[in-house]
C-alpha cells in the first residue's frame, strides 16, 4: 500500500467524521431553538405587504 493512499484514506475518514459531528450539532441546535434555518427567510419572503407608518387622518385620543 502506498503511503499517500493510506493518508488520503485517513483524511477521507476524518472529514466524513467531522461532517457527521457538525450535522449532529446543527440538529441539536435546531431542536433546542425549535427553529429551522429557513424560518427567518420565509418570513421575509412572505411579508404581509403592509408598511407601518403614521396615519395623519387617525384621530388622537387622550
């Protein structure tokens, strides 16, 4: 077995392991917060189309 192929194999295993650990941490974080990665983006895309502003015709109470 060539030493380079041996180390390439080790590198692949380590990268796969690191990716799995990162995915597990991400899933745990999602479960703790109860929010997925697209929640904020979906809200921004949907929007209600209304802009909040001051309405000068609205009578003041007071």
